[in-house]
């Protein structure tokens, strides 16, 4: 939800070039809100990027940019708007650093749902993931992705669901028309920041780091991440 300090300056949604050259971050934030209200999220993102460039310490511009980019992610408009998970979380972290009350809003803000199931987001909103109970509570809803082989989507994706259920999506990337095979599996937290995933190839334990990377602890060196590599070739 937007938090806007309304000023006398406001107008219809305009592109960045329609704003005064010396527009303040507050003016830019209000203009972006008008775009947001009209569903013009790409314009809102452009204007908010300018706002945080003008004033990196403008709390609402930082928070609102995180929200707009997260909404663009949810709409599938990631690459053209650079609405990466890392970008959303960077601006959210900036807003919380500047104003810790942003943490409370982020916990319930539906605009941020597309990045909610990541380790970094949970940490930003104050979730202590260091215990088995806490990590078990937040993992349902997480999507894990293997490395991306060239232009293809990840060869391995795992959806963690309630009750310890896991859905594995395995992609054969050798042909011109990659096929996806769906297999059932399971997951459980077996220690502080340690998860065991069971799938078609058996069970593997993964250590989870603060950035959401799951690294196998069995010496294979395989990794999964809670953020996809979406736009690289």
C-alpha cells in the first residue's frame, strides 16, 4: 500500500520528461503515485528511479519503488523493467534502513507478494530463521531454481508446499523443444538453516545462506536459489 505525503504539487500521470527538470524527490514520488493509481506501473517505476537518484534517503520513494517493481514482477514484466528480485529487495532494504516502521508495513503489503517467499525478504521483515521451527513455518510457498543453462529456463525447479510436500519440475534442455517432467518429492528442515530435499534422485541436504542460496552439503556442489536467473542468455 502506498504511503504518500501529499503536497500542493500533483497532476495527471506523466512520463519522466513531463516533470520539471528540478523536480524534488517528493514531487516525483507523488507523480509516480498518480501513475500507479492508473495502473501505469512502468511509468511509475521510471519516475521513482529518478526520485531515489535525486534523494537516496527519501523513504517513501525507496519503499514505493520496491512495491512497483514487485507488482511488475507479478505481472510477468520483469526483463523490460529490470524488476529483479534483487532490485525489489534492495529498495525495500533501503526503506527499512531509513525508517524501521517500513518493516511493519512490508509484512502485510500485498504489493510485495512476488518476493515474499525469499530468505532475504523474511529477514528484512524481522523473521528469525535460525531455528528449525521458524524455517519450517516460512518455507511453504518457496520456489527454488537450479542454474540456468544458457537461454533455457532452469533445468531443475522445486516448489515447497505445506506439509513437507515438494514438487520437482525437471527440464530436458538437450533438444530444441525442452520437455518438463513433474515428479513428487518432499522436504524437511533438519537443522538450523539446513533442509533435506527428497526427489527423483534421492535425498540431499542443503545448507541455506542469508541470500537464499541452498548449497548441497554432500560434496556434489549443486545449488538451488530462491531467486531465478530470469533475463540472462
